[in-house]
């Protein structure tokens, strides 16, 4: 990548691979999405600098649909320093980095006999993304154990209580421009066997879900019903546009059979919405797409606007 293609990155950052152009398809679980400038941030000083200009934040990319044309802002990813699982050592009240992978965290908590995260079994998120989506299942969600978060906001680190995040079903209200850096969880003392027993129930409830490339459920469940049930009843299982298909196993999963594009996925979602006679709300976050998320405001721009 030439420095001309990079906005605001130093030659050293480009040479060290901390800033590079990537296809976001390689970083999302649905494996679709165009190019963007990826900034991998290893510490708070780097994060402060990277959030100066408008940006998107990428977690594990498991709830994302990105335009085939990519996105018109830098994409930040928290590096390994934000993913230290060593902090989970038997204490019940603990801070963890926002890039901590949720699957490993759930397994480690079970081994330590710590309860509270069982409902997140099978959610392939990073902790920060799980906060933003309040990820979970009917057996429990992140809000059950979340006490507070640390965020980088307008160039400074701040703490926000879980209460201030307005967490509800697949929803949070993080301030614009905030990046979750660390997460404080409060778990409950239990035993490995009891934690495992609840995880077995969650696992059983997930048995009907496909194991191939997807971004989990596409639509939120309407109150009192299931989007999967509605899409199935509308005869959409197996419906296909290009390599994007409504899973024959679970109708709220769009699967990528190999070479799907975001355009295929959007066309498929439109077909589903035509067949289901009530409006469904997408659960996926969308970048570079109509109705999707705008880039987060960079703090340098915010400061300039304030003058
Ligand atoms: P991403 O998809 O990368 O991002 C999601 C949003 O969070 C974006 O807006 C992003 O900007 C923001 N974000 C991410 N990290 C940060 C951060 N550090 N600071 C600020 N913003 C951030 N979800 C469930 O709730 N329950 C399930 O049972 C479930 N099952 C799934 C099964 C499969 C096979 C798959 C692929 C997905 C499933 N999901 C499920 C969806 C998904 O895993 C969750 O929504 C998850 O919380 C997304 O986390 P992520 O780290 O992948 O975030
Ligand atoms: N159903 C059908 N056909 C289908 C799919 C489901 O008839 O193709 C019916 C089932 O038979 C059941 C009902 O719909 O009676 C509910 O189905 P399921 O138990 O599979 O749960 P869901 O509501 O579809 C929710 C979450 C999942 C989570 C599971 C855990 C949403 C949108 N989905 O699915 O979360 O893993 O419960 O049990 O809230 C996600 O959010 O990405 C996700 C995967």
C-alpha cells in the first residue's frame, strides 16, 4: 500500500502492518464486504490517535454486513493487548480487554466454576461487540453480568456504568465516538458441573442452527414471536440469490455458500421481506449501506466543529 492510499497514517505504521488495506470479507463471519483501511491498535495511545478522524470499530465481525464497495472511513481493530484472558483467574469481579474472545471466556469461566456467562455459549463475538449488541440467548445476556465499561471517547478514557448503556434485547446506547476498551464483569460463584449443566441446555437450544458461514440471525425477533418461524412459515427456507441462501436448517440465518456478495445478501433479504407480511427489523449492523451506521465521529473533527 502506498502512503497516498492511507489517510493520516505514518509511513512507519504502514511498514509495520498496523495500517493496511484489507477486504473486510476476510474479517467478517459472513465473508462478504469490500475494502477498507484497517488500523490495528495495540495500546490506548495508539487508539487515541486512531480515533481522531472518523472511524468504524470492528469486533469479531459476527454481526456485520459491509458494502461490496467497502467503507469510506478507517476501520479500527483492537489488537492482542486488549485480549488478555489471563485476567480470568478465579476472581468474580474482573476487568477484561474488549477484544477478549467470548467463546474462550465462556469456557474458562466454566472451568473456574464461575456463573453468569452460560447464555453466551456459541456466540462468536469479542467482548466489546457483545456489549454493543447485548449478545445472548433466552438463557442470559451480557447485561446480566456487566457492571461497567471503560471507553475511549473524544480522546480520553472514561468509565460508564452498565446502567448508562441502556442495554436491552440486542441493543445498547453507547455514546457516539466511543470505543469500548475494557469491560468489568461480575460473575457468581458456582461449580464447574452446575455451569456446564446450564451450558448444555444452551447448546441443545442451538442445535438447529447452521454451522456454515453466517452472521447469526439476520432479523431481531418481533415481540412474542420468532423471525425464524415467520420466515420459515413464508416458505423461504432454501431461497437463494447467487451464493446467499436462507438456511434450510434455520430460516433466520443467511448462509454464504462460497462466493456470495453483499448485493446478493441484500437482494435475498428484500425477497424475504416481500414474502413475510410483517416488517422485520435487521439485527445486523450495516456499514456503507442505506439505513446503516454512519462512521463514528473522530474527536479532532468534533473539536474543530466546536470552535
Ligand atoms: P461486530 O460484529 O464486529 O460488531 C458489531 C457492532 O459492535 C458494530 O457496530 C461494531 O462497531 C461494534 N463494536 C464491536 N466492538 C466494539 C468496541 N470494542 N467498541 C465499540 N463498538 C464495538 N448474537 C446473539 O446475541 N446471540 C446469539 O446466540 C448469537 N449467535 C450467533 C451465532 C453465529 C454462528 C454468528 C456468526 C453470530 C451470532 N450472533 C449471536 C451474532 C453476534 O455474534 C453478536 O451480535 C456479537 O455480539 C457481535 O460481536 P462482534 O465482536 O462480532 O461485533
Ligand atoms: N423456528 C421455525 N423455523 C425456523 C427457525 C425457528 O419454525 O427455521 C421456530 C422454532 O421451532 C421455535 C421458534 O421458531 O419454535 C424459535 O426458534 P429458536 O429456538 O431457534 O430461537 P430463535 O428465536 O430463532 C433466538 C436468537 C438466537 C439464539 C437462539 C438461542 C434472535 C433473533 N435469535 O433464535 O440468536 O441463538 O434464540 O436459543 O433473538 C442471533 O441473535 O444472531 C442468534 C443466533
